[in-house]
C-alpha cells in the first residue's frame, strides 16, 4: 500500500502524474473512468493551469488526455475525454467493458455490480463529509480506505469476469 499526502490539489495532481509516469503500467483500470475520472482530472488540470492538453509523464510513458465532443441519439451531445497512455499501455473502463460483455444486466452501478458478481460492496462516504474527514488522522485513513476499495473493486470484477484477458 502506498499513501501519499500533499498540501495542495495542484501538488497532488502533479504527484499523481509523476507516479503514473514512473510506473511500468500495461493497463490502467477504473469503473467509470471514461465517463468521469479522466474528464474530472482533465478539468482540474485546466483549472489549476497545468495545461489544456494534460500531459502526465514523459516520452513513451506519457499520459495524454484530450477533451472532445460526442453526439449520439441516446445521450445527446456531451463532453468526453479521450485518453492515450502511451508506450503500448491502455485504459480499461470497467463499466463500459462490462456493458459490452454483459449487456443484459439491469444495473452497472459499481456497488450493485460488485454485490452481484463479488459479494462485496463499496465503502460509503458522503461527499459533504469529506472536508471534515480530512481534518483528522482517522478521517484521512477512512478516506484512503474508501479510495482503495473504490479502486480495487473494478479490478477484481474485471479479473473475475476475465474481461482483461479478452481485451488483450
């Protein structure tokens, strides 16, 4: 386990970028990463003046995120962030992969899908409680545990359903 702390959001995002650039990643997973995570990181990088086109890392390990506009009949027009991890790596959006592999499911919410497929669930953290939790060591530990669980569930689902093996 690795827990890193930062004084500012800009320092945290820069630290994450350096961590990602230093790693030997073949696959980066998330649950709704294409629909939320990468878009959020991209927008925060713009707000923090890290760049309109976020480049995290260097050379063949660079992570490029670029915002595009997508239009379709079902969802209308929306912004989407396209990600290129570089160096032959690729990102797997767990929710999209599970929708493709199991189109009959009634819900693709991470908590519900994890309960059905793994017998496990997310740790609940109310968004408005996060600032209070950040003020104590116990609260920060609880947030770290929440983040760890939220990161591991998609990976466990993808592994159990052999989705990564099917994509590679």
